[in-house]
C-alpha cells in the first residue's frame, strides 16, 4: 500500500515532504522577492515571488535534501542560514565540502548511486505513535544542462527516498536536470511511487537556446519510462529564468495520453497535500 506522503510546495524547488513522521525539506529558498542573483558566466535571474510558507512558520526539519549548493534558486541566503538548524543536510560531494568549509558539521556528500541512512533520534515516533523507520536517501544522477556545460554549472543530484528495508522508492526528487541517459538509467532502476520533477526549461539570453532544466515534453517521456503512481511538478515559477511556466507545462502534459496526464498532481502553493 502506498505511504501517501504529504507535500507542501513553498516555492521554486523548495518542497516540504512529510513521510511517516519524517519532515524533509528540498532545496531551501526563503529570501524575499526582488533581488537579482548571478549564476556566473553572464547568467542571472530575479526572484519574482517569495516563499508561500515563511521560514519562521516552517517548524522543525529532520533532513534537508540539497540538489546543489552553487545556485541561489536552490539555496539562497535565508536557506543557507537555516541549514545548521536541520538534523542533517544531504547534498553533492562538492557541495558538502563547501558547506563544511563554511562551518556546517552535519552534512553528507553523495555521488550518484551512493546512499546515506538517517536513523530516528531516541524518542522520535512515526505516525500514530509507532516507531519511526530508518530513512534511506540514495543520490541519483543529474545533469544541469548539456554535457558541454557540466564543468561550468557544476554537479547536481536527485534523491530517492525509502523507509526501513522497503525496496521501493517512496518519493523520488529529480533535482535540476535535463533528460539524458543518467535519468533514463534511473527510471529503469527505480521503483518509484511519487516522482517530484523539476521542470521550467531554464534558458538565459546570454546562452541562446541551451536548456538547463527539463521541459514538459521531456517530462512526458520520463514519466512514461518511470511509471510512478503520481507525479508532482515543481521549480517552474517564482524566478525570471524559467522559459516554461506552470501553465505552459500543464498545457503540454494535458495533451499527453491519459496514462501520463492522469498521474499529475498540481500542488496549490503553500497548501499541504496528501499525494
């Protein structure tokens, strides 16, 4: 039987996952809107909207899943400041080194297909007062654009979450990635219940037609390969560098076969939703 996580979309890639007593935050971004952030090599973006859940109303976080630390639309200043308050941060190996150099101690760095396990602290319980199960986080491949720009934009990972000794992936987060052989390989290897896909088809004027994240038509292909029970799109709004809005993505996916489009769950920002 599916575990039915509760998901709250806070904005951009920032997502609260509540799973059998665990509170897991993906890519924390809590800065107010209006600022322009540089991503290097002549690229930049303006944050157009603030978080739908303020940081001071978020509550305790057991685990932060940080797909990468080098871009402010995945980790901004306010998000960076909250990391020491989380139980543990899991990110790329390179990102973990940078965060440790900045003084963060509770951080694990993973390469694709490496795993980290998080044990419940003594006295922590799961739903209905039962014992909380061990959380296993497996890093999955990601590529933040075409292969030629990978050395420039830096490494990214996605995350497959499972509980206890279950072989199934309860929630998979793609991270910022285009569709490429690494994601196709992940689709063939994972048994996913809920897939969270970072979309938006990011483009910048200075880099012409290059895409840095997945488009909705590529998401349709990936969903067909993956075969999850439910699909939750995020990271397609609240920043100026998205070339494909939520409405654009919805229109494209709505034109897909029913076996694809009926899996989509479009979250209402800020509203906890059982998926």
